[in-house]
């Protein structure tokens, strides 16, 4: 099974999710450190659609200025544009497998798509 994790190595939940993926037999893993390889707006839209999320559901507030910038009240396209420009606004980690997409908070959510 193919799996891609949009990973932040500084995040404990992201590291724990990555460890689950690395120790699951049969996983062909791609790791994208999204702070250095940012999402495109189109990829964010696809991931959110496939996960059944709105951009607001995946908006990271802690440690960012997203709330001060008014993103909590912004329209979907504005949130996605901000996330594509400032990938730290995306909550982490997001995992995509052949079985679906999940925002893996907590990390055990990843097991739903393995």
C-alpha cells in the first residue's frame, strides 16, 4: 500500500504517526516535510475533500498568527490560499493512503486508512 505523510519533524504527533507508518508491513512510504516542500492549493483542496474536512477544520491556530489574521472567519478559498503560502497554518500530520486521507490527530487515527 502506498502512503504519503505530510510531516513536521518538530511535531511529536507527526513523529508518532510516522513511526506507525514505518513499522506497518507492506507500506511504501513517501515523507514530505511540508514546511520545506509546501502544499499547492489544489493539493490541499483534494486532501480536504478526500478527508471530508473543510479548510477551517485543518487550520492550525496554536503557534501561528492565523487567528490574528482573521483566518478563523475567512472563506474556504482564502484559508487555502493562506495555507499554500504559509504551510505552518496546516494542522499536522495529514496522511494519504490507497484507502483515504486523514488528519492524524491523535496519531492512532492513521490506522483507519491502513
